[in-house]
């Protein structure tokens, strides 16, 4: 693994640690984020809309230029909603 890849991996890990810490302190973040994902997931530019609404309504701030960690978080939210829908 190159130095650039290692730094990128470390950055992603740090961003995810901050997210996990915030979600642990404020459990409503995940509930709210999943509800937002349900609302926008099937729309055009869903990731952008989901990120924007999460940033507006929670302490999680996702910039317009999504980092790898942001994309991973958004993909995870969509996966959770898809799995939830598959159950019903």
C-alpha cells in the first residue's frame, strides 16, 4: 500500500470515528438519518439531498464535496433502508 493510500485510509477511519462518536452521544442522529434516507433515496441526486438534509438537521455536517467516509456513510444508510424495505 502506498503512502497516499495509507493516508487516505487513515483519514477515512478518523472521519468515521468522529461520526460514530457523535452517533453514540446523540442516538437520534442515526434514527433521523435513516428517516431522511427513506424520504429521499429514490429521488434524483439522492445522495446530495440526503447529505444536505442530514447537515441541516443534525450535528453531522456532510460537505457538498463528499469524502470517501461521507460516501461510505451515505451508502450504508441506503443499504439499511433497502434491507428494511426487503423485510416488508
